[in-house]
C-alpha cells in the first residue's frame, strides 16, 4: 500500500481554486460553488465587449454577457431575497438578467456579479447549513429551503450555465475545455 502524502494544489494552472477533496460538508459545498464561479469568469477571460455579446446559435439569444448578468441575479435572489428575506430589486433591468444594455460592457457586469457574490458570502457566513429561508417567486413562493439546498442548487445552476458558456466560448474563438 502506497502512502501518498502529496498535497492537492490550491489552484489549477488557469487560476481556478481546487475544491477541497476532504473536509466539512460546508467547506466542500462552498469550494465547489467557488470553483464554478471561477469557471464562469475564466470563460469570459480575454474577450472584448463585442465577443461576449455574440449569441450561440439562432434562435437562441444566449450570450456570455447575459450569463454573467443572469448569475448576478441568481446570487442576489438566493442569498439576499430567499435566505436573508431582504426586499431588494433586480440587479439589472429585468429579473432574469439576460437582457443586454448597449451601455453595459463585460467589466461592468463582472463588477456587479462580484459584488453580489461578496454580499452573498457575508449573508451566508452567519448561517448554518440547516438554517432556512423562503422562496419568493411563484410557483413555489413561501416554501422553506435550507442553506444546504441553496448551495447545492447554486452549484447545479452554475454547472449548467458553465456548459452553456463552454459552447458560447467555442463559438466565439474556438477555445474549449475547462
């Protein structure tokens, strides 16, 4: 039996954090969420405003910029509205975040997204995995959800949209992987 004492690197060569391989449930959930957040940011790295506005394929109007905006809305919704019970408006012009404003570029959207992540981390720090909030949107308005459920849902949400981001990035400049 080999005793492998080598340590897992803290970051991948592309700069994304490596999710913990062991540890508490909370550390694993937050680690995977951070990994997926970093993956979205990686998919946007090196692109200009025109490129992140390019849609994948007709009839879809999905863009990388729209995904960043959407995930800013997702962060705000689940951490501020659902878990903290705050009455906050949408971050952008409409609730999904997908609508593109010609005056808003990638850097602006990333700055807003990062602020939403930071605010969510602040609110999350004071809560246990078993703590609950309440869904605010129909058709499940009022249902209780745990912090654990929200973290799992956000991991799923980012993973799904990172798959979309893979396709969008490949269409823009041929970059694949990660």
